[in-house]
C-alpha cells in the first residue's frame, strides 16, 4: 500500500510538471548538463513507478475476475409455494331470522274482572301454570244452578219410568188402553232427553268455571301483561299475554331458486340431508350447537325468486331469541378436499394452463395442469400436480425450463 501511494505521487507530479522543491534548490546555479541529468533521473523514477502501478492493476484485476465469474454462475432465486391439499367443501352463507317454535297468545275465554296475576313478566314458565284468574263467583253459581236442573231432570225421568212400567203392566192385563201406554212411553223419552240436556248444561257451566283460570299450555317465556288486576276482560279483549317457547328454536332463510335446482335434480330428502346448517352470531362468534333442516317451502316467492327453508337448533342456554338476525352457514355434510395452488403461479399459453415446478434437483420444469374451481385466491388443480410439489409464484420472468434455480419457500401465507 505504501509503495502504491509513492508511485501515485510520482505520477501526479509528472503529469503536472511539479517536482520536489529540494530538486529545484539543488539544481539552482548548476550547469545545464547537470540539471538535465537530474531531470532524467526523475523520469527514470516515474517510469519505474508506472511499471509498478501497471503490475498492481493487473494483479488486482486477476484476483477480481474469478469472483465475478463465480457470482455470474450462481442460480437465480425464486419464491416457491408447495401445492397443498385443503378442505374445499362447498359452503354458503345466508341471512337468517330466529323464530319461536311455539307462540301462544293467552286470551280470556269468559268475561269478568281480573282477580289475580300469578307470574313475573319476562320469566320462564311451565306448562299447566295458572297465570291469570278471573272472578269465579258468577260461574260457580251457574254451576250450582245446572246441578239443580240435572237433579230435577233425573227425578222427572224416574217418575216417567215408573209410570211407563205401570201402564205396560195394565195393558198386558187389558185394563189400560194402548194409547195410555204410548203417552207414558213418550213422557219417558222426554225425561231422558231432559237429563241429557241438564248434564250438558252442567258440563258447559263447569267448563266456563275452568276458564276463569288462564293456564299456559306450553313451557316458555312470558311477555308483559296487557291488563292489570281489576280490568274487565272477555273473549273480545286483546291477548292477556304471550308465551313463546325457546328450546328448540327455528331459524328461517331465503334460498335462491337457482341454488335449489341442482338439489332438486339429486332429490331433496329432509330425513337424510346432504347439507347441515350452523350459525354465526352477530358478534362474529359461532353457535356451538349444530342444527338440521326440517322444512322447505313448496312454492317460490314471486317477489324475491327465493324459497323459504327452515332449520331447527337446540337452545338450552337461551342464547337465541325470536326475531334475532343470524348468519346461517350451510355446509355439505361429506367433506371434500383437493390440491390447490396460488393464482399467481398459473400461466396460460395456446396449449392451455401450466405452472413452473422446481424439482428435487432445483431445476425448473413446465407442468401442464387442469384447473377446477376458484377457492378464494387459489385454484383447485384437478390434474397435473401432486401435494407437496413446489410451484414458482415469484421470479417467473427470470427462469426458463431446465434452468437451475435457488428456491425460497414463501412464509407467512403471503403471495407476491
């Protein structure tokens, strides 16, 4: 390095005709012959320096030449992704609404004043619970009257039966006419009819009396009461309250008619369905209980060109409420899988679709493929690739078939 610097100094001085001050001083006052001899010596030093510089440059170039050749011989790097087998089971999402399986409006079947309300609004109740009580006095009196009427009808019937028996005996003896027997027989029939009528009236009175207790026919949650105690209600009044069942619960969706065509070709069997519904709630979470379809409408809605389908879901935690909107995810029960590759790896020419594959020897190979459906940002490969083969997704313009490359596997699931 020192020698090189010294030579460089001489070269610069020669080019600018600048010589050391010591040389100028030494030649001052000397004969011209001696001065020329000194300058010649300086040129001699410059020539030697030039030779040294040339030798250094040649040596340096000789050392760099193998490195450049080695760099040029390195194969280009390409980004590859392995062909992977993934679940491609068909899945469809629909907007659905939850509905109660049973909805019962509690109505007054007899007229009267409300005397009691035996529940807390918004709570769950059991079937058979007495929820409202209407005044009973009037209906109890009616029952007593009907009981008395029945007792009188039975007494009249008993008397008619005895009279008919006597008349029948007298006719056999010849002491009574047939006309009197016929009259006794008619009176007996009327007595029997009166008993039946009295019995029916008593049953009706008892039924009205039972209606003074408004009972829930189902398990469920009860709404607010429309009437408070002391109000007069009757058959023409608004519902006293509403009871809805919560477990299980229905979810209805509107399915496009076009989506159902293929299903009808294959035959729709609700007893052995090929698809199963699941739910995604409004907060993005998935409902843990699976459901099943139990109803498909027989007509198409002419306004929307859709068919109503209904699924039933268990609801033991009461997480779903009637009227709630949910996302219904319909998925084929039998899963399907296939080999998929990124769209960025697929190219097309006159012969069709192809990809560039890096084999085990890191050589590029052209592979013709048959594509299937598009799944998100990937293509399904029906033929031409097997799981695990490396396809190039970045660097396609740098490579050719049979070229040796340096494959770098893409990480993080990104695509260039």
